[in-house]
């Protein structure tokens, strides 16, 4: 086992028993939602995964270790430490070597999940190509990670703070398939339709698992985006979210916000400008993703049992 990995007793037992495991990120806890909803949601998401027959493994960097599976105190620590470092691929060695507290992004969580032998990872939204990237070069490291690291990422698409068309072009160039669940459209996080189609609609966990196994058995390393739209009753009005997104983008530009601060700034402003209504949507979509991700992890495990690798 890798010297930096530390499994919780629950995850260690799941590994020993060959149970399906679902990875969860921690940036969403430290930087994505306010306290106490961040911790409550993290716990509820873990419970949804358990009820669906899989074992949750929330990942964070604590005391020089990649912790895979967190106890209640560790979840609370991440939820109440807004100064926890936002850790992407670039930052992983630093936060481990200096023994700081680190909340992992999609990219870093994928790296840790792969080290831990976990195939499925559930989150809210992934990073992507920012609007204006042709001059700012601001493209999330999440996309490069999807190109190289073999983990299926269940999400509700990407937010319209990004250039969704360019994000999908980037993924296509790097051979990252984008699946959709229950509809042909690629979702836009707060809304169900981004105006773009996913590559392949695969509604059942069995179909998704067959696709993912085929990709990896072909030796095609890299991730798969499993995009799952927010439940209709929790989707936000498109006009409202478009208007608020434009305002947040203007403020980021005028305020000279750059680098790794851009995404957290935009997420926080959208939350403030919707007066918390976006938080309700955010929580609902993550829970929905947890259900889909757990079913996928179970189907992947079952498929592995049926076919010789
Ligand atoms: N997009 C969201 N919610 C999030 C993030 C992105 O809708 O919480 C977080 C994720 O952790 C993601 C990270 O991996 O932001 C991307 O940051 P950046 O754009 O700096 O790569
Ligand atoms: Mn960036």
C-alpha cells in the first residue's frame, strides 16, 4: 500500500471484503458550501451511498496523509476550516510534505482515488475551460486529470460560469467520453440543459459499467464523465442563474481575481446573489449524484465478478 494513504476502518473493511467503494471530494466541504450545511450534506451523502450498497470514502489531506474515509471529527474539521488549502494536482506534494490541512479538488481526488484503487467518484460539478480562456489560459486541472487518470466522475455537468462548449471540446480532444443519464443533453449544474449534447446517453448503471469496463479493458486510460442532471423540481430558473453568473463574472474581472481563487470566488458570489437558493439546488444534485454513483460502483463490482480481467 502507498506510504501516504491512510484508510478509515470502514473503508479498510470494505477493501478487505471486496465491497464497492465511492470516493467523495473535500473541496466541496471546505470551499463549496457554508457551515453547517457542508458537514450535514457530507454526512447525508455518505448515508445515501451506504443505503445503496456501497461504502463512501471522503478524501482529504490531514497530517501528512491522504485520508481515504473520514470520521465525524475529521469531517467537522474540514467543514469548519475555511483556511484548508484547496489542493489540486500541483498542490498535493506541498500539502503532504508540510503536513497542512488540504481539501481535494476533483483533480486531486481522482489522483487519490486511483492510488486507493477506487473507480467511482461522486461530486457536484467539475472544473473546466473558463470564459475568456483564449487570453487568460484559465483551464481547470480537472480536465487534464480526466484525460490521464482512470476514475469515473459522476457530476451534474459544469456551471455556466465556464465556457461549456469549449470544456466539451477540450474533453473530446483528450478522448474523455461524456455520458449522460436520463436525457441526451449535457447538464449545466443548476439547470438540466446546457444547450449541448453529451456524447452518449446511458441510463442504467449496468450500461454505464459496461461502457467504463470496455474503455479500461482496451487500455484506454483516463476518466469518464457521468453527467447526471439536477432533479427537475430542484432546478433553478435559467434566466436567473444566467443574470447572476454574468454579474459574478463581471465582479471577478473588475476585482482582478485570478488563478485558483477564480472558481471559489464565483461559486461564493453565486451563492450570495441567490440568497442561498442555489445551495438548496446544490445539495439536491449532489445527493442525486450519490445515488447514481453508488449504483454504478455496485454494477462495476458485479461486472468484475462476472468477467475475467
Ligand atoms: N465547480 C463547482 N463546484 C465546485 C468546484 C467546481 O460547481 O465545488 C470545485 C471542485 O473542487 C473543482 C474545483 O475540482 O472547484 C475546480 O477549481 P479550478 O477551476 O480552480 O480548477
Ligand atoms: Mn483556474
